[in-house]
């Protein structure tokens, strides 16, 4: 018996699910060709290995399985594999079946698709859209590390993973048509009902479940809102500095963004009105301005709502981490004050639970629901229903509220430690802003500081801090460091502060 056949027997005797990684191939034999089957099989595999479609070490189907797939006898498959093995393309490994030779090199093979694409790009004949070109960012090394001072990342080790796993298993085992088939573009109704109850009680949002849309994170919510409300070229007021993710969403929708200065009371509405009297929308983070941390004052909120009502404009309210406020009661949502129903409310579970959950929500005025639903349905149809069902239980059974209470205490302690360390050790080199809420502080630097270079140096030391200047649309941009503390304990924060001391210029 041949070596190939012996290894096929080893495969057949293995227990199922042993992870061999062999996949059906797109190979097909031509029954009308004069070339024998074994030569056709040999030629296909030889070419696939040579041009990189099959990689070194990749497992091949057994000869028995491949013969059944091709509807030929096993003899030509055995002959082809034996020849490929003899020439060094394949190797038979005891206990692992037949695979592409692990030492196979790429010498002499045709150029890969990636190499061809790079050559075209170098010649300038591989165009992409202007929209995509505007969204391509330079490398951001400051996003590489999950500890200090990575912004927008919650304390992942504090999440009740076992509870979540139990809820996910509950809905994965159920396998009901309601959770396995196509879902409602607006979202799983029990989750929408739970979100509406939570927002009404905790954030002062006025809504029913029919107005709640579940989206794959707040970023998708911004994309949906931009496309449902505005046309390409429409002007939208945005905070300066502001959230780069919103800038990307609005640029993707080809909106004309008008940066408007932020002061300690929030967006300076009067300046926005003068700069863009024809603006059709405004994007704001009123509960905790990103990135500077101010909360929008009551007079400024009323001024913004009056502007939207008088101009028939829209307000997109991003309430990204309002659950975490220290030393004062949480600020209620702007949407709850909007009697004219001009506000679209955007929220997310990424900051309270974990980003990989990819669940956010919109609260949409009742008359806009059909338009938002149509935009969402054209995008990705609906979010994962089993995940939504588990999240509905997480809220309804009280797990969310308990986790939220615990995390407020954790973040308050970390914020206080970091604030004290920065003020005692870096007082003359860094001015701290945004201390009342959220999961990050902002350290303001002196004029002329290069925050991008500083953040790159911090990244080399294993610390992630976002340059404040990247949050500006217009020049000149103020330099600073966004210092997240959500996913860093005191020991990690201490290492981060030590890194800051090493890279910041003397005071």
C-alpha cells in the first residue's frame, strides 16, 4: 500500500473535529479532454502551490474524499499525489495526512494578486474613489496597546463573562426560527423594549420601542443617520475639536463639515449659526464632550434646540459614555428636552460592556422611522439576533444595572488616582481637562508641542495615548494627549505616568 493511502487511513481513523483544516477545492476534471485525469489533477495542484493559492503546510483532502468529490476512481488521485510528493510539492506527515510541503518557497512562482495590485498602484493606474481616499488614515501606532492610556476601552477583566456566556448559550441552544432566520431591520423587539425602558429611566429619553433601532455599534448609527437625514454636499456643524469617528462617517456620506469652537459650556451655537446659516444638522456630544470633557450647559442646550426648530435642522446627539459621571448626577439627554422632535439620539453598549459586542442604538422621531429603516436595510439588513436576545436578557434580568454600578466605582477610583498622579508629578508639563465624567482625561500641552510625535514615542514604550490634534478639522490644532483609564488598573496607570515623565518636555 502506498504512503499516501496509509496516511488516508490515518485520517479516516481520526476522531471528528480534529482540526486538519482540509477544504474542498475548486478543482474539476474535464471528461472530454484527451489529457488523463491524473495529469489534470497533478497540473491543478502544481499550479495552485506554485502561485501561492495553496500555502506551505496547508492540509489537502484525503485521496478518498477528493475522488468522491471529483466523481472519479481513487487511482488517478493517488497517482497525482504520489507524483507531487516525489517532486517535493507535497509531503505525507504521520498523523496529519497529506499537506503542501512546509519548506516550499515562492521562488519562480507568478506574482500574487497583492503584488500585481501594488505594481498597478505604483504606476498610478489603480484608482479608488475620492470618498475612500479621504478616509484612508496614516498609521496610528498609539492604538496598539490596550492598557494605559487607551481611550474608549472599558475594564474588560471586570465584565461578568460567565453570566454573558450563560445567556449566549441559552439563545444558541434554543435555535428557534425567531433567532435563526432573518431579523427585523429595526432590531429584536425584546431588546428594543429593554433599551427604551433603560433610556427613559436612566437618561430621560422620551421614546417607545417602535422608535429604537439596534445597530452594529454607534459608528454604524452615525452612518445611518447621515444618510437618512442629509444629502451629499449638505453642511453639518461639528464640534471643534471633535470625535474623529463622526468625521469619518460624515465624510463617507460626502457632507460638508463646518467645525465650530467648543468652550466650557459646549458647542458655541452662535458661532455655528454665523459660520453656516444654511447648515442642515449639528453633531454634538452634550453629556460629555469628546475629547475635552465639558458638559453642555442648560442655556446652550436650549439655544441649540431653538436653532434646530427655527431652521428645520437636525441634531445628532452622541451619548457615548454618559453612564459614568462623578461627583454629580448624570446629565439628562438633550433628546428629552426636544419638544420639536428634531433630535436623533445615538448610544452604544461598547463603553459599558465591551467593544466586540458591536451593539449600539438609535432613537428616531416616529415619522422618520421608515426612512431610517430603509437605510439600515440597505446596509447590513439586521444585527445578530442571538446576541440581541442575550443582551435583552442581560438588561431585563438586572445584570446590566449591577455591572454599571460596579464599573462606576472602579472608574471613579482610577480617575482619582490618575488625576492625583498627573497633578503631583506633571503639573508644569500637562494641564488636565475633562475630569468629571467618562473613561478618559485630556492633558493639554503648550503651544508648539508635537503631540503626534509624543504619542508615537509613548507607543514605543507600550503606552497608547491619542493625540488631541487628530480631533481637529481646521488648523491650527491644539496639542494634547487623550489619556484613557478604563482598561488600566493602578499599576498599569503608574507605568503610563512614568512613560509620560520620560517623553514630555521639561516644564
